[in-house]
C-alpha cells in the first residue's frame, strides 16, 4: 500500500503526520511511503531524515500519485481535497463535530474519511488515542505559557533580601490536559489546586499533590458518563460550584481552564467578574476557546488585558511542541493502520470493527457516520 504524507497547509499548525521513526516502521510492514518535500521541517524532521528511513520525497502531486492512504494532521481545504485520488483513505484530526459541510465534500470526492477524534476510548484503542496524546502536551504547554505571561517567579524562593512567595495555580478540568497541567505546575514549584465535576478526578488530583476544589454533593457523585466524560450539571449545582470557585479564583495567580464536552459548547467556568477579582499580573489560560471558551473574555490565540489580568485562549498548543506532538501523533496513526489494512497489505478497512465503525465518516461516496448525517 502506498501511503502519502502531506505538508500541513494551515499556518497555525507546525506538526506532521509521520516522523522518520514511523516511516521506517511503515516500510518495515511492507508499505511504501512518500513525503511531500518540507513536510516535517517545522517539526524538526528533514527531508533527508525521511529519505534515510526509506521514504520518497516529492511534490504534493508526486506524493499523491497512486496513494491508497493519506496521512494528515488537520482536515484538508477544498483546493487540497480536489487533488486527492478517489477511493483513498484520509486519516487525520478532521474536527468531525463541526464538519457536516466538509463531510459532504469528502464524500463527493470519493475518499474514506477517518476522524482520529472519534476513535473510541476503549482499552485496545489506547495506543490510537490522539486526543490524549495531544492533550498531554497541551496541558504541559499551558503551564509554560501561563508562567511566561505571569511575569513573576513560580516557585518559592528564599533569599537574603527576602522570600518570594510561590505562585498559586488553579487548574479547572482534570482530564488528560488538566492532569498534565497539574503535574507540570507542581514540578515548577507552584501551589496547585484543581477542580472537576467527575468524582474520580478527586483521587487523581490528590495523587499529584494538588488540592481538590469542588462542591461534593449527591449530584457530584454521579457526574461522569460511562465513557469517562463529564456530564452537563444542573443550574443549581453550577451556581453552588461557581460561588466556591469565585472565592478561590480571587486568590489565584494563574488559572488554566481545560473543560470540554464533546460536540457541545465549552461550559463557562470563569466569568468576567471572577477575572476582575484577580490581582493585576495574574493570568487566565483558556484551552477551550475553540469551542466557545471556558471564559467569555478569551479570544482565539489573542491576549486580552482586563484591568491588568491577562486572558489568553490557545486553539492549538500541541503545535507549540511540534516535534513531540508529531512523534506521538505518528505513533497513534501507526497503531490504527492494521485495522485499515488487508492481509495483502492493501487499503482494506475492517468495516465491522468497532473502532473503524466509530471513526469512519465517509465511505463509497456517502456520509456514513450518524453524527454527520442529515435528519
């Protein structure tokens, strides 16, 4: 099977869908790999690295010629899509919840679109879990970005001239990104606290040495889906939690928000009043800004100054750590590939497999995923 690896067209994404390491493994599995020239430069992978691993280097047109599968990080635009061969598999982060119109175009082009975001979070799919691999890096980077904007020291420092107090860092949402943010903030020496509506998060937060902040009533005890996601909470609970959080945020130096509900707008966790209660020089980092934001003041990839408090929303923090993000993403794709490959090494998805069923958006010229169908 011929696998094409293209350079990302989006200016805000420095990642690449294959590394020299993954290319070598793909070729070892009996596939051929062609990489568009310059595809990996921003992620620290040179054309010669790909060549040494056994890949061919060429233009986008050369790479796509005869391709059975196209590895991407982000969804293709209309111009790029028009160059894809009919029947090819397109594997990437396709933003499926917001891709109804795009899915129709993918179907019309005749490609098999596979959204890595829809890979189910089950035990045998852990190595394919792109959301987790990228969220880990986003959580880490959120603390680094927040600390840089903070403008003061994060750890406590004792000097002859006096003591510098440790920064108070509050992480909202203790999923993969949140837990990594907690761990990173602790490593930097901050006084860390965190909140989440899922009961299981309390023990996880405590295990990382952070203080757990939440209204722990009866609703809280059942606030998690079987898939491990947070459930939407009642207005009554949200009010009680908001009061507790508001009092806590007023004392914090850095607040990092990570709360997302798949397919829905991000819940508002940090109000304008809460931001204004923070002291000048404090920072709010909103990782949910691409879905509306956990703070209504945040703007995508912009910094907003609110009485000296800096509010910034990041839409693609993994790209700020492009080399590591690409390496993890490439391994996720490599793990998924056997489910898309026949015994003769051809592109032959195992259509009845639960992972394939969950991730395939288009097939045979039609939109097949229930979440994207009309009606």
